[in-house]
């Protein structure tokens, strides 16, 4: 097999049939098995869901958005609000608060007692 892109590897596995994993050892050379194993190991790992804390310094409020796996849309609306002169920002919390809305709200509220939690989507929304 001279073309080692992911599509050709998947095609090769499909050609082996539904019991490809059993045939893999007997029908492929050691080099082929090694390259396929390496390609599988290098596949992008799925992103673990996370929450996003959005803060409004002018209003002294924060919201917890998510969980999500892509915060790009939120970054766009936060930057838009900043462009309108609002003191808004966002960040992903660390530790156990990273994936849990209530834990993130508790930790952030404890660290910034002068900030008040508002419902998700209240500061900026998609």
C-alpha cells in the first residue's frame, strides 16, 4: 500500500470485511499493521465537553454557559460586545469546574463574591 492517507487506510480496512480485525493480522504485512496502528494513534482525540464562564464587569455579573465542545461562537459574540465598549470576557475554568456548570458557578462565585450569577445567555447570547 503506497498511499497512507486516512481515507486509503479506512478503505483497506473496509475491504477486509466486517471481521477486519481478525484478518488484519493475517492479510497485512508487519509494515502495514504498524503504519495503520500509528495512523490510528495519531487521530485527533475528541474534545471533552467544558463550560464557559462569561463575565460582565460593568454589571458585576457572570453566567456559566455549556457544556460545549467549541467556544468559538461565544468568543465571537464576546469580542462583538467588547467592540461596543462593554467590559465582557469569557474563560474556561480549570479543575473539576471545567465540565460542571454548578461547580464552575460555585468556584467562580466564591473567588469573586462581588460578582452575581445570572442565567445562561443573559450577558451575551448566540
